[in-house]
C-alpha cells in the first residue's frame, strides 16, 4: 500500500499565511468597529448642549415699554444626566416702573427696590433652591443663575418666578408684585441607560483600543500616501 506523506513545509507556510492574514483583517475590522462606536459615545458625551434664549417685555401690553425685550432667559431644554445645566435670567431694572408704587420723584430715591427670583422644578435638584434677592438701583441689570442637576431621565416642567419688592425708606411700608412666571420644560436624558461620565469613559477607552487595533491599516495608508507624494515631487 502507498502511505500518505506528511504535509510539506510549503503547505504549513501557506496555512500560516492564510491564518495570519485572517487575524490581521479581523484585528483591523474590530478596531474600526470600536472606533466608530467610540465616536458615537464621544459625540454624545462632549457635544455642546443647546441652550434656548427667550427675550420678552415685562410691562403690560398697554404700557409704552411693552415692546422692549427687558427680560431674557437662557436655559438648556435638554440636560445629560450627571452633567449640570445652567439657567440664567437677566432683567433690565428700568423696565419695572409699572410694577412699582407711583411717586413724585424717582422711586429709587424714596424706596429700597429688591428684585426676587425663584425656580421651582420637580424632579431636578436646583441650586440655589430658595428665593434669591438682589437689591437694585436705577439703570442696573439684575442677573440670576441656577444650576440644575437631574438625577433620572425624563421630562420636567418648572416655573421661574420673578418678583419686585419696594420698601419705603421713611415708613418701612412694603409692596410686592409678581413680574413674571415663565414655564420651562427640561428633558433629562441618558445614553443607553448610562449617565454622562461612564459614556465619556467608554468613548475614550474604546477610541484608544480601536486606534491601537487599527494601527496597521493607518500605517499602510500612510506609506501609500508618502509614496504617492514622492512620485509627484
């Protein structure tokens, strides 16, 4: 009988080359997949949050100041859970004339004028959480800031209250008026059930690993590009 010979060295080399090429392709493919996924994570985690700007008057419709946008509100309609959001309310104090007691002279000469604001929004931690007061004078701009920290994903509806208080310097008599009550809706979001820090960590780690696995492909592209430029020059 004729016995079968052992596989030759050339056969083993061919098998080894095929296996190496397959592993090389799998490595590059896995690296590119990791890179693509990491870009999605990083984009969601680091893309600047959109902030909505509202500008409106505070005086009644029949007032001469009704057309002036004396109050502006800047807030993020969407906040990533785990990342603080900042809300800013700006008020032109001179536009409060219709809400202050009538006086023969400047109201700011006869009264202490205090602007107050409060942000109520269930489901989101707000700092400062209570009433903010700011003594103001004529020609000033009152600015209020709040920091929002959502704990869970979901939509929250809140109200930003603005008041003006006038205290007579002689008698101590006090009056208080509601200037505005603005309704805001803020959506707190997660990415695949994850808060912001894990999303950023996964994106950064995945990008590093993906670049390492894909390095042979980038080296090949770099060599081809270098050779092409050398031929042109």
